[in-house]
C-alpha cells in the first residue's frame, strides 16, 4: 500500500519544463474559460465601431492578400499538395478568406484556432483541410506538464474534445502575448476597450444631439397662479405631446405652441460641451494605436502632420527662386552640443 502511494505522489520522470508543473497545479485537467467576454468585445468593437471594424479589416485583408512561394532546396515548386491546401483550405473558403478569418479572430480575441482535418493512410497523417474555429467556443484543457493536452469546442451544449497527444495535433492555437495568462492571448481590442467605449459614447451622444435638433432640450417653465404646479395628468400629456410632435430630426425647427402659463427657456451648448468631437478623434487615434494602424488610413485626423517634399530634375540656376538667399541664424544661437570636447 505504501509503495502504491509513493508511486502516485512522486513527480513524473520526464518534464518538458521545470515550471510546467507549477502551472499545471493551478488547473491541471480542468477546462479554463476565456477570462473575458469575447462576444461583448466583438459586438461593441467590431460590429458597432467603424474604427475597429476598418482596422481589423485592413490588417486581415492585407494578410489575406499574401502570396506564398514554395521551394525545395533552390528549386521553386509550382505544384505541390501544400500549395493546393493553402489555395483551397476547405470547401467553404478559399485561401484569402481563410487567412482573413484567422487574422480577424486573432485581433479580436487574441487567439486563433486552426483545425487540421487529416486523412489516415500509410505513414504519417496527411492534412487535407483547414478550418478556422471561433475562439469563444474553444477552451483549453491543461495537461500535467503545463501545456494544453486537449481543446474542448462547445456549440449548443454539444462538446467535441480534440486530443493533442497524437502524432499530429489536430488544433493549432495562435495566441498574442499575454503577461497575466498562461493559455490565452491578449487582444488589441481588449487593450483599447476604454477608447472603444469612449468613441461609441461620443457617437451616441452626437446622434442624440441631432435627434434633438442639434441642441439640448430646453426647459418648460410653468408659471401658475399662486405658485400652483401641473397635475400628474397634465404633466404626462405635456411630455407625450413634446415627444410626438417636437422631438427628432424630422421635427427640427417646428414652432412650439404653448398654453397659458408655459414658457420655453432654451439652452445653448458651451464650447467645452462641443469638445466631444476632439474626444472622439482622440479615442479613434488610441484605437488605431492599439491595432498598429496609421490613423490616416482610417480617415482619422492625426494629432500631428509631417510634411516631406522632394524635387526631381535639374535645377535651373537662372530661375529667380534658385537665386534667392535668406540670412540664417548661427547654429550656436539655438543649439548646444555636449560631450564633444577634445
């Protein structure tokens, strides 16, 4: 009995990493869900934010447009099963669409999962099809050495487990660097989540402003006799009439007809309140920065403009512009050099 306990408690004889067992102690053999709401990030970012959508599409389309060349030694191969697989990874997608899907998943979730469908035959398994799987449906099952021993893919309460211990693992996980997680990557979208929320809030605020005739709702002041106030029925009727007849872009500029005792006090926007446009542009620049896309490519005004001019051809010495000289301030008047003393 004592020998059996020792055999169960002793450390495995072979380890791929000395720290792997420390990671495995935390969640060995138990599935770990992605530690964030991927659906909310994708919905608020990719589907509702034009800057995120365009940034992801710009990067994904660039990757999808790549051309691959295969060499065997110094000879270029024009026909090979690998080239056929890249050109048509699966019946539903061509190579460009497949690469765009992988890149988009990687940017939105920090993880991309590629399933390899193999054909068993003589010798090693041969990969025939590739599929990009949704990251929010995949979870990692850590193994005893700290590396994933399996992946569970769940759809509508049905789970398929992909065992990674075979000769050719069926799942390839691509993960961006995450300093606080051993199994899941950190997406640029999550890093830019605050900027995305700010940009969306500014867009919603702008739309609400337009819906209210480009100004905040004013105040209706009731000056009843002897300080009397509106009854509940009168107050609700007044709100309904204002909402039905005077609110919205289609009713902008319509004259307001007031009954006795009612006075309209219009409000105006201060320049500080109108600074939401710059806040929106600042948030858009932060989103572009997180994805590594120049703001100009996303039609976002940059916070700086760099001009660079170049003239091609031969200079005309007789041209008046080439004969003009202006006095220049000496370099010592505005620059100080240190560390060059002999």
